[in-house]
C-alpha cells in the first residue's frame, strides 16, 4: 500500500528523518509515537505525498511518488484518508458538506451517499451539528468532523495525526472503536499519537504495531507499553 | 487539428453547481471585475469605430488620389487647340503618366452645369480646356512637368490634387493604426486587470484551495471554479459595455458624410456586427489570464 525505502527528509537544515524503511501491509494497524518535534507529522506527510523525500523512495500503491504527476497524486489521495493535525475546512460550507467534500471533488453523487453521510455523522456525534459552519465547532468537534471526512470515501488507508488531541477519554475511545472497526473491514490504519492510554486500549482489540521515531530513525517499540 | 467540442463549451457555461459552491462568493471583486470589463469594452467599441471609419476614409481618398490630376489650358481662342495638342504631346512623353485625354465639350458642359445651368454655350465662352491626366502607380515628377509645360505650353496650369490629399490620407492611415493600437492596449489592460483580480481571489482563497487539494481534488477541478467565474463575469461585463457603446454611437449626431472630409464615426451594414466580437475576445482573454494565474498558484501547492 504505502512503502518507504531508505527515506531521508530534511527541511533544508539537518536531516530530520534518516534511512527510514517501512511497508504498510494491507489490513495492518500501526501507532506512531515519539517526542514532540520528532517528525511524526512529517512522516505522515511523506505518506500522502504532501512532501517529497530528500532521499530514498516513497511508493504509494506501487508507484514511486517522484514518477507521479499532480493528477496521480490527487487520485492516490482519494484512496488515503487523512486526519490532519491542524484540521482545515471550507469555512463557508456547513459541516455535512465538508464531510462530503472528498465525494464532491471526486465527482461522486453525494445524494447516493447521503444515508452513509448521516450514519457517519451520528457515529462521530455530530448529527446535531451537521448544519453548523466549521468555525462554530469546538476543537474536539473539528477533529471528529475531520475523521468523518477522512473515512467517507472508504479509503484503503487511513492516516490520523493526533486524532484524539482535543477530545475526552470517552470520545477518544469511540473514535478508536471506529478505526478498529474500519481495520476489521480490511483498512490499513496508522495513528500518530502521544496518548499511551489510547495505544494500550487498542492493544486489547487489535493487533497493533507501535512505531517510535527517536534519533531520526524509526524503531519498532517494545511490546511493554 | 482537433475539432472544437461545443458540448464542452456548453458544460463550461452551465457549469457544475457543486464545484461552484466550493469557492466562497466574492462580492466586491466580482462587481469591480464586471465594471472594469464593461468600461474596457465600451472604450474598445469607440476605438474600433475610429479604426473602421478612418480606414474607410483612407481607402476612399487613396483611390481618388490614384485616379487623376488636371491640366488646365487657358489661351486665346485661336491658340487653344494648338496648345492642347502640344500639352498632350508633352504628357505622352512624360514618364509616370499612364494616359492623358482632353475633355470633350459635352463633358466640360456637364462639369459646369451645376453652376451655370444646362444651356450654357460652352463653344462661345473663353473657358479653359481641361485635360485629365491619369498617373501610373509610381506617379510623375510634378515639378519637372511644370517646368517643361511652362516652356512649351505657356497657357497650361497643372492642378495636382495629390499635393493636398496625400498628407490627409497618411493622417487617416495613422489614425487607423492608432485605433488598432488602442484596441490592443485595451485588451492588454483588460488581461492585466483580470489577472490581478484572479490573483487576489486565489490568494484570498488559499485555504480553500489547499483543503480541496488535500482531499483529492484535481488541479483542473479547482482551476475551473475560478476560471469559469472570471470568464463569465468578463463576458457579461463586456457585453454590457458593448451594448452601451453601440447605443452611444447610434446617438451621435450624424455627420454629413457624402464627399466631405469627415465620414461619420460608426459602422456600416455588416460592420455593426464587428463590435460583437469584443465580448467574445474579452472572455477568451479572461479565460487565458485566469487559467494561467490558477496554474501558477496550484503549482506551488503539494
Ligand atoms: N515546513 C517546515 N519547514 C521547516 N521546518 C519544519 C517544517 N515543518 C516542520 N518542521 C520542523 O520539523 C520538525 C518536526 O516537525 P513535525 O511536525 O513533523 O513534528 P511532530 O513529531 O509531528 O511534532 P508534534 O508531536 O508536536 O506534532 C520540527 O522541529 C519542526 O519545527
Ligand atoms: Mg505533529
């Protein structure tokens, strides 16, 4: 699905990430941890081609990102749902339209999917806020809307950057539940998080691998979290 | 060559209501774009009318210029025939003269009729004999001809129309050129104005564009929302401007055009269709300008 081979990344200064290799197998469940500023967001951006690696190869669905043109990247993003750390919406459109945005821009009929959309909104607890505008949402509501937007296309891969950063434990559990269920349906999941409790909670339900970025490298963290 | 696909043009104009909603409406830029397009089109109508009218004038004068000059022979009645023959001989030998012909009495009478009436006894009056001289394309040396005539035909006066018409023709041609240059400048300014407006809109909607891109929108989808807006807006504005401009020309007091120096500022016959090209051209300019601006902005995004 997503494959990194000896990838290095720098923003112009020294290397932030070095010699990273990883294959996200279909149906796998990964957590990504590491201290703030270690490069978790950077790593995820490499995975949806928002950044190009400074060395090595990133392959999305078996195609090297350097060989993809802009339309190829757009098409690949329809198969990768992303919850961004700094979630942004179209502030002039209501939440429901924002959640359906990936369907709209890929030319799918949103009417066909309206049942789906309503179900999803109630899943993330935003049914009552469907007609609100994004600037009217709380931080947690924004993150839930972002998750809903990330999964509406039923993508093959879901990348979530701190999806539980602003929400309480109960809601975190519910979001995790949603992701676990998606994983059981065969989706590949990667969650960047500081929240060790979340990781522990997940471990009871799925076989999750925990990756840690430390010292510019990606390591498989021990099972003793 | 690819045949133009008109269904695509129709799609473009009808548009995708969904895609259109993606970009928030922009009140003031929209109205300013419309207004400037209208103003530019209004000016373009006048520049076009000027070019067409001066073009018509230059052509007409140019034609007459090529035609003729006149030699007038005034002499005592008994010498006039001899001098006429002498003048014709001189003219025959002059390089640059295509033909020369003495006007008959009937023709001279016809020329004088508007002033003296039909019953004028031309034969008995001491009116000068006129010789019509047709030049070749290169023309003749008027100065040289005058010198020769003064030696051989003392009663001859060369009336060279070209001397006063030629500068007028070149002024008219210059005016026509100016008209076309103005049209070029107007469209250039329109392109610059639309590029500025589109760039402002693209910058103001940077977040919208970034979000659309991140959720998997293609560049063409994003660009279309902007391009369509500015193209239709310019088309509408320019159409309003052209209609107003034509109206203003129709309201001009009509000038006396027959035979005068002035030909009325305006169009003739099918020429009235010419200004209708302006909105189409403006829309094309807007399309290209916005397209380039959008492509430039999108290229910067991941
Ligand atoms: N566009 C950028 N240009 C330059 N430096 C950047 C850029 N984005 C991030 N960085 C730097 O790269 C480092 C890693 O950033 P990144 O956002 O990947 O960290 P993170 O692990 O996600 O941190 P956090 O847990 O706080 O979200 C940071 O030191 C950051 O300042
Ligand atoms: Mg981060």
